[in-house]
């Protein structure tokens, strides 16, 4: 069975989540962004810099 990674901006993932779904939290997404800025597409990194997230 394939694994599915899921992020929902509103945090609504349904109930129950299937066993093959791994939920990505907002905190994990923000941490990844801050630690791996060089991996993000250039337009996204530029947008974050404009938002003061550099």
C-alpha cells in the first residue's frame, strides 16, 4: 500500500484517516521551510522573503 502525505490548511483531515495517510502539521511545514529554504522553488523563497520570513 502506498503512503500518502497530507497537509490541509484548515487542519480538517476527516475522520478517521486511513492507515496509509501521514498528516503533515503546519508546525512541521514551517520548520521544513526554515531549515531547507534552498530546496524551495525560487518564486516561493522570494515570496517568503517579501513576507519577512527570510
